[in-house]
C-alpha cells in the first residue's frame, strides 16, 4: 500500500506558483537525522538563534556570520568550486530566501550570503583545509596527552606503605654513604702527576698506571663493605637465601659503586669523588684500571648533575640495582622480582611527587642508568678491556674483620704474589654458616680463622713472602 504524495505550493515574487511533492509517509530516522537532532550548539549562541541567511536554526559562527549548517556548506562549496558564475535566477534576482525556498534559487541564496557579511577569504582550499584539520588533530592529541600526564602526576603519589619503604632505604643509604653530604669539604684530589700516563710497552686497552691503581685499591674494599652493609640493612634482602645474597652482591657491587661515584661529579673541577674521599679526573680513572667504564661513569655523572637527585632517589635506585632478578644462578627469582617491583613503584611515585614539573624524568633516569649497567657488565672482570684493577679474584689478600658476628665490618686489603686469594678472618667472632658462605662467595676467598695480627706468630710472618704466608694459612 502506497501513501499519497502531498503537493505543497509556494508563491514566487511574480505571483507564479511552484509545486513540489513530499512523501507523506514518515521516513524512518537514520543515524544522520538522529545526529542532526542532537547537534552541538556553542554556548555563545542564544537558545533559539536563527541563521541570518535562511532563518533556520543556527549552529554557530561560520565565515563571520551566524548561520545554519546548510548555508555554511552551500557557501563553502560555492567558493571552493567557483560555482557562483554558473548560478542564474529565474526571477530577476528577487527571490525571498528562507528555510523552505533556499534550495530553489542558488544565485539569490549566494547573494544573500554575501549581503549578510559571509567572508569569501575565510574559505580554505583543499590543501589548507587538510593542513588545518591536521593541526586541529595534533592540538587535540597534545591536550589529551597533557591531561593524561597531569592526571597521572596527581594520582601517582607514594602510599603510606611506600613512604615507609622510602624512609627505610634512605636511612640505609645515609648510614653507609661515606662522608654523607659533606664529601666536597672532605675530599682530597689525587695528585695530577698520578694516573695521567699509562704504562709503556703495554698493548692498547690493557694499560694501567701503577700508582693510580695502587691508590684505587686502597679504597675499593671499604667501598665494597659499604655496599654490603647497605644491602644487609634491607630486611627483604636479608630474608633471601644466602646463595642468592652472594649472587646479588657480586652482581651489583660495581654498579652501585659506579652510581655512588657518578652522583658525586663536580662540574667545576670535572672530577668524580670515589668513596667520598678521593677526587679523580676522567683520565686518572681510566688509566687506573677502569678503562672504557670510566667514560660511562663520567658521562653518567655529567647527566645526573642536572637531575639534582636527593638521597632518597639515590637510595631507591641502589635498591633497584641490588634486587636485579636477571643475575645468573638465582633461585628465588620471583621473590626478588616482587621485591624489586615494590622499590620500582615507590621510586616512580616518589619521582612523580618530587619532580612533577620535569617531563619524562623517570624514563630518562632509567635509560641513563641502563647504559652504564650494560657497560659494566660487558666489561666485567676477565673480559678484554674490562675492570682489571677491580678484579677481586686477582692478586689481592683480604683481611676480614667481622663486627657483631653477622655484619661485614672493616676490610683491609693487601697484595699476594701467587695469584691466589685467601681471606683471613680475624678475631674471636668468626663467621659461621650462612655468613661464612656469604663472605666466601662475595670475595671469592677461602676463609681461615686466625688470631688477631698482634699475636707473635702472626707478626713473625711479616718477613715471609706472600706465597709462603698463603701456603701456611691454607695448610
């Protein structure tokens, strides 16, 4: 069954009647009609503002006039396609333009657009329109990112549990950080004539200045001791199996010592302060045994000098490095990963809380540190061009004094001549069980319990060679 088509009549200015038909059947609403019915109306328009061209409901300012969407599109197409020369009015250009007649005479409609003030120079060609659309999309995306970043900064602040974790690791760092914040006042510069020239007749990549190497070996053991003490102040580390503690410490010692040196870079003198007491130049550090790693540490120091890290951030980064679950041989990998994640979250939230005005501070910091870790691991002891001077399994004799039975205290370092490494545990409180294995694993030593060096039979050994002393101790 077809519904009848209704005829609608309108009168032209000359009394002529124009008839056109409309389907009397109500059309099914489409997505376009529904969208048009809820069209966005700018807040600057009055509730029932009308188009100045045809009198239909206006949708905003278009080409300097308040118009509807229909007249806006008609005006834009006319200019872009240069259609106005083709328009011709059948009634001498005197048509009345309203929302019913606007589609009957294009010439009169266009003339009215111009008459009410629509600007032809504001209509963009295709290239300009695409460029404008791209710019709008870019601005919209930028605002979206800024809003997300602002929301993240507002949301990601440390929880109370994380504040407790931050406080604990900061106290551990400050208790084991040589000279604390007074390192600039207490540092001593290595003489300029030491470490500036490497040994002659040595192949490239293996040159070591003996004097600089000797100076560095005097501070390496106390520096290692402080790293161990730092680790043992973290309850989650102490709860790990002894074998895993050994692996973690052996893996992180050089990395944490590098970090502690890097955060003590002085731009004025272009030096790093090792162990809070010895200021060295890039050349001295390189010729003293660190080789290419010295460049990585110095570059990190230069970068971190602009980051202005506080004690908590340095402490948290040390904890993240310590609890690296990718060390070969670990048995409690998942447990260590969970511990590291706790520190990572606390670290990220603390940085967002403290550095909220620095864009991408967190990933920038991690990327800088990763580059140093890669360099340290590649140039590990035994690797060509590696850390020759810092190889704890080389020609060093460690004399270990255990304080309070469970905590590593002072370590005094001497050299042997047989290439072997023997750890002599001094005093009555010798490490037993897990602590003994911890020392053996960390330093690669064979622990032997002896009396303090003040005993006569120990002092008489001073005249013997290192080979004889080591042989006697092993016996």
